[in-house]
C-alpha cells in the first residue's frame, strides 16, 4: 500500500500484478471468451505472465466477443457478446482520431448518400432515442435517422446477457445505467416518458424481491482490504446491528475505531457559535474526507475506511465528495459526523448539488426500481415502438424477454432508422446559422465518410465531443462544451456457476475500501413478465462489479481525465484477473473457486460514463449563483440543438430525457 501524496490520506490502487501461478489458480487458463487488446494497447504485461495458457488470446479474443450458439448468421445480438464491451477500440477509434486531429488526413472526400431526413440524432443513448421518440410523437410521419458509434443501442444504458445452458434459463443483467431511482423526484419530462411507455412504478416495485437475499442470511458488507489495511477482513452489516459491534470487527487501529464510533454515535458541534447558514457555507468549502481529517481530526484509518463510500453512486471517493452533500444525503448515518451540529434539515442547502436538492424530502428518495437489464429496457421499448417488425413485444413486462432483430434497425422502408457502428465526424448548418433550414451530417461507415441532410440535428452525444464535430461554434460555447468532463466507470457482469459461496459467507453485496473494483454484488432479484431471477443457490447467477477510475487526490474533473487515461492503458487481462482475485478474497471462505465458478465475463468500459454534476467545493466559482457552463454549452446553433445529460448537467436517466425534450422543442418552435 502506498499513500497518495495529495490532499487526503488514502491508498492508491492499481490492477493486481499477474503471475503465471496466480493466473492458473484463478482460472485464467479456462476457455471463456476474453479480449486482450484494449484501445489498441496490447496486453503485453498480462499476457507475458499468462504465456501460452489456452483461452487467453488468439484471433477471436483480439477481434471481438464470443459468438452465441443459435444466433442467426446474418446478424448478431450485441447484448449476448462477452469480453470487452462498452467503449471498445472499434467504437472509440474515430472519436479519438478526431480529437487528435488525425482523422481528416486519411478520410477522403465525403460522399453524399442522397438521404434526407426531418431529423438526424447523433447518439443512440437514452437522450438520443428519447428525442427521436418525442419528435415522432409530434410528427408521426417524420423520417428520422439515429447514428451511433457503438455496435449496440442504449449508450451507457447497456444490457448484458448470458446463456448458461442446461435447465437454467437466460440471465440478463445491466452494463451501465442500472435503475429508476426515486421516481417521485424525476423531472416532468421523465415521468411523462415513463407514463407513455406504460411503465407503472407500483407494478415495477412489486417485481423486485427486496427480501430474497436477507431471508437467506445474506446482507450488505464492507471488505476492509489489504490495499487499505495490509490485510483482508470482511465486516458484515446486517440491519439493526449496533455500530460498536461491527466497528470492533474492523482492522482499524484502536484510536480509529474510537473515532469512528464517535462519528456514528454522538459527535459534537464542530462549528459552535456559527449560524446554520454559516455552518453550511463552511461545509461547502470542504470535501467529506477533508472535513473528517481537518475538522474532526480523525485517525487516518478512518479516512481509509470511508474513502469509497460515494464511489458507486458518484464515481469518485470521499476525498472529492463535498462535505455539504455528505450531510445532505437522506440517510445521514451513511456519512457520519454531522449529527451534533444541529443543522436545519427542513430544507437543503443552496450549496448542495442539484441531485441532492431534487431528492430532498421525497418519500422514495432511497428507492430503486429495476428492470433486469437496467434502463436499456426504456430504450428497447422506445425503439420497438418506432421501428415496426423489430420485435414482437414492447411492453413493460415482456421487453426483457423480447428478441430484437438487429438486422431490422436500418431498413430503407422504415421511417425511423438506427445506424450503429457509424461514428459522426461532422455536422454543419447549410448556410448562415441564423437563416439555415437544413444541416448536413457526415459519418464514417467503416470505409469512407458518407453524408445525409436533415431539417434538424440533435447532438445527443458527449457534449465534450460536439466542438470536434460542429463547424462554426462560438469560442465561448466550444469552451463550455469542452468543460463537460464525464466521470469514467467500468461495470463487470460475471456469470457464476452458482451462488452457494455468497450464502455461506452471508453477503449479497460488499464495498471494498481500496481495491481496484470498489463494489461486488449479486444482481437484483427481479421477476418480470416471463423472466425469472435465480432463486436457488445452486443455479447460475450474475454478479456485478464496479470500478471507478477517477484518480484520488484531485477534483472530480481532473481525477476523471487522469483515470480515463490510465484506464485506456489497462489491459483486459488485468481487469479479469482483478475480478477473479477480489471475488476469491471475498468468497473464498465460503468455498468459492474462481477457476471453477466463473463461467463468463462481460466488462463494459465507459471511459466517458456519468455526466458531470456541479458540486462544491470544486465549482464555487459559479455555483450556485453564477452562470453555469452548461447554460452556455446547450445553446441552439441554427438547425443544431444540444441534448444529452451533460447539458443539464446531471447523471440520471430523467436528466437525459429532459435534455432531449428541450432540444426537440428548440428545433420545432415556431420560426425556428
């Protein structure tokens, strides 16, 4: 363990070093599909250790995920592909070439396809598809083209699908946007879309068995890992357990245990004599870790213990998470230390992030509602309604088991077409932006640049890419768009032979305090329509792991840039090795054998994952009272409008939907 020299005392984590012996012990020689090229960087370090172990390389591993038995030869189903998914080298090659000013030197002259559309949408994620869906509702006869650089639709809302074989049915999990959180706090646009899709929250809530794992003695937990404390020790957190009991089971130093007990029990008023507003203003200038270290003066082991508390939800650690937002979370016991300050909880602070403010006081602020595939279910329902013949089912209860004909996404006879693996490379108004009536969009089809013309274009892609694509933007708008630095995140879905070890160990979810993968959990127990979750511990199941690459010791934006750069240099073999290693450390006492029990792995890498959110102490230069970069970035530019959750900005599905609705209204408003 090495301490980071930055602002807060916490460990730095890197992928585990691979050894031949360790690789074999963890089953890296087993013939499951995997990819060993990562954005063009050969996995030299990992593969040198693996040597010629079978199943660790070869043409299939280097060129794509595994095929699935029974697929029709004329197309594949991307959700069933395993190995590296999400931001693959194929999907990122052209955007990176544009960023590095390498693309146009070799692209050749764009060739018009002759196609004309009422609307072209750049980006097939939740925001882009919502924009097309809203446009078509207002103009059922419109011709719409959606372009995306990935080989699957949904953007960050991604489905992972496994077929264990035997008597077990298919397993469906998420590879990105996971759940509908606190639906009562969703924007009006988000609730409108759910209603039009027939998503009834009360019915969806009944689909999730919230008691299945607890009824088997399986609960939340924290693994105080060797990366943080030099040893691994699992701390189970059953509901109602007294803090003194579980704190006594941690490997923290004696004084650190006393400090943590004080924070969770009866901490003092850290700012005596200050008013409520003054206390909150003081908190707005601190991170949560900084508050604990500089104000509460806790032992460094406490900082190590709490470092990854916010990672799964926010994409970065306590060293970057604002103290005012730690206080503002609905369950203040999750971020202890504020109870003695007497802060007014009747309303949020103006310094809280918009996400915390929006959820304030909601009865369902902690409620999450799941489709097995996460929020790609919403995208699937929209696309199925817009493209006839794509699937036989498009309702809330049958969309999970619906089989989609990807070969029907881009048929000439369809009024709405989805063109995947087609990265957009240029967007320009046809003439002066103030008077233009059309715009031209260029995309790369794998061989050459092709162009189409449209009456309107909605940029539902990463906002930071827009200046590389759109000609003629004002410098201030370009700067504002580039300021939308997305937070990277990696989701792994692992098909396990069974889940006996989870029950034996007594956990259904764990947070690692400093290891590479920050969480590991069993998939939500959802039964919906004809889909049934595994209920017997001897059946295959999906485990989900999350890694948040943002580098500690920096602001969220700086840490995201540095973490994304590091992620691109991380070989797939190291990611897989870390999964196997951490699952073994967690579940080994329960009989888990990675070589035997891991049957398939899908890793969705999202180097540009969560939309950025304005937060203190980092954005005090303009937040909460000044002009935000997003308000400048999202300005309509002639026949081009800006969507995506980045333009709100907020890292939520309903924010993406609201941005889509706004972009549609901007282009369809009279006189525009």
